[in-house]
C-alpha cells in the first residue's frame, strides 16, 4: 500500500531553526481525551528533529475511547505528524502502555514506519544502556487492583476537566499554561510517597537487568535522579506537565519543559516588541 499523499507535502516554513537531538522520549499523550495538550505537542514536534523518537506508552487512551468517542482534528494532526517524522527517516519506536494495551499483541510489528514494542534497550552516545518501559508493570494499583485503577482514572479525569477550564481562563488573561493536577500531585503526601515507591521499583528492576538506567512514563512526573547504581529518567506527559526527555549528541540527557519554554519565548518576543 502506497503512503497517503499528505505525507509528501513540504514542511511549513518557520522563522525558528529546529532544535536537533540524537534521541527524544515522549509519553502519556492520551490522545482521545479532553486533557490532551495536542496543540502544545504539535508545536513541539514541529520545532525539533531527532534520529530516534521513543513513544513511551499511553499515546492513545483506549480506556477513555471505550467509554465515549472524542477525537478532534488536533489529535489527528498529532498522528499525522508522527507518521511524517517516521517517513522522513527518524527511527520511531512505540513502547506500548496500559491505556493503549490493545496494541501489545502487535509488539514486533511495524506500521507506517513505527515499530511497536513491549520494552526496548537504548544505547546512548556515551555507551550507556537504558531500559525503556512505560512503567505500568511496576504500578501495584494497575497490576493488582484494576478496578481501583479505573476508579482513580475517573477522579483524575475530573481534575483534567477542571484543568481545561482553568487554562481557558488563564489563556484569556494572557497567562502561561499551568497544571492543577500536577500541582496537587506534588503536594499531597500520599501521592509523593506513591511516586517515590514507583521510582524505586523501576530503578530496582533496571539494576537487576544490569543496565545503566531506565526511561519510563506512566506517573506523569518528569524526573531525573540517581537511585543506587542506576539513573532513573521519567519523560513526564502531555496532559499535565508537557515535557519530554532529550538526548544530545554527546549522550547528555535532559528534561525539556515545553510549556515553560514556549511561555519564555512569548515573554522574550513581548520584551523585544516593547524595546
């Protein structure tokens, strides 16, 4: 089957040069939900280039789509953009998560230049080995109490709906994006304990596998920290924090907060226009 015609359309011209990376990791986009920040993600994907792109799970929210169809044009554009990135030569690996678990049976297959996998091993430019996994396998709630996970999903979606309205008002007031759910998560004691326990469990698995580090998503908390003999990396999400992990060509890995960076760009533009 030949690729669709739109995949050959030229890139729109931009006044900004694209940031170039060796590797980019993104996860927890949750296409199919109202909480997905598709516009911010599209802006990010149009602003970067990389040799390898890892989609680290929960790209499509099958749980939510089963309950009701929600798929605006911007979500279509995200899919089209990722397919176009793959078509242009970027190696794209989709490590399936729990919300898009319906794709796990297709691990090992490639569709439109995107390879599906349950997990992967990445070698950095400086020779370190990283385990790439979504992370739900280390979440006791998802693993042992599925009904509780769905209950939590309902409460979480209420928070996300509130988040949409808050940011609608903030946008009218010319204020940058801000996440209510992320704010609460980092301040509620039980949530902090859960995040720490999850990070320790993932790092322990990486140590047992004999790798140098692990990259995951799942808990929507971008983080880089040393745990024992391994480095724990979490690329965050595109519902709350709008973050990605990036690897430079020397192997340096950093968190890129796109909402913060775009807000900074707008502030710089405003200052230059005043000057």
